[in-house]
């Protein structure tokens, strides 16, 4: 006996397909395209550069740290290229990083000659931790500052420390204590390195007025 039931629409054998909204399909494609980039960006942000990763500290010291001979060779090469005294480059590196190519300051300066990231980028540095790239850029910057300040080593070193603009603004005023200490330290090492190479010692000193170091305007272009 057939049971009476409710009648309904006849089934065709296939369930209806729900169409996805157009925006959902579009953003799905965008998400698929951007996801690998987002992951790569996160990894780069969380992990240090490959040259800084040290799975074994002993291997890092042995393999990654440049030898004193290679640094000395780079100093000689770029000192000649930029018409600088090798002892001067050596003295700047000594004060800036103590010859540690992995050095990073609290302000973000990097490498042997402590280049700030923006300065490094302006000087086309690809890896500021690389001694070759770092010394080349530092030597180029020091040469440029010496030219800007008419060869005045004291002012050029002060500008290397705090920037050219700040030094120009401070001309004729007492030197900043921290910067004057920096200049004195570099010049002190410069004298010692020159003496070690049997070169005549020729120390640049700041003019003094009323017992204070004063940055005086030498003959340099405005």
C-alpha cells in the first residue's frame, strides 16, 4: 500500500551549484599571489642576514671574521684610491669599531667604519658588514668631507662623527664634548699609526679660545 506524502519538486539528480561571489574569487587570487611575499618578508624581518647567522660560534670566528691582513690590504687599496693616508683610515676604524666588522652601534651604525644605513645606501653599499664594501664607502665619505672642509682634518672627522650640516652650523662655537673626544681619539691613533710606519707625525689640532676647543672656519667652500 503506497503511503500518501507531501508532494514536492521533482529531483533532477544533480544538486544546484552555488556560485561564488566575484569579489571572493578576485581576492582569492590576490591572496595566493601575496602570501609567498608576506611569508618571505616575515622571515627576513625575524631572521638576521645570512652572513650574521652563526650556528657554531667557533666556526663564526674562524670563517666569517676577516683576518687583520685582509683588512690592512683593503685599507691600503682604498686609501690609495681616495688619496688618503692609510694610517688615517686605520685610526678611524680603530675608534669606530676596533676592527670588528660585525659591530653595530646603539644608533644603528654598521661595520668597520660604522656606516649609518642611509649613508651606506647613498654610497651604494650592498652589505655594510662586508669589510670591502664598508671600507670603500667609509673612505669615499672621508675623502668627500675633507674636500668639503678644505682639507681641515679636524672638521672632516667631526663631520664624519655627527654629520656635515651640524658641523657647519657649529663653526665658531665650542666643540661638542663627545665629538671633540672622538676627534682627539682618532688623531691620537693617527699619530701612533703614522709613527709605526716611520712617517712624520703631523697632528691636526682644534684652535683653542678661552680654554675651550673651538671649531674655526678654515678655507672651505660654502
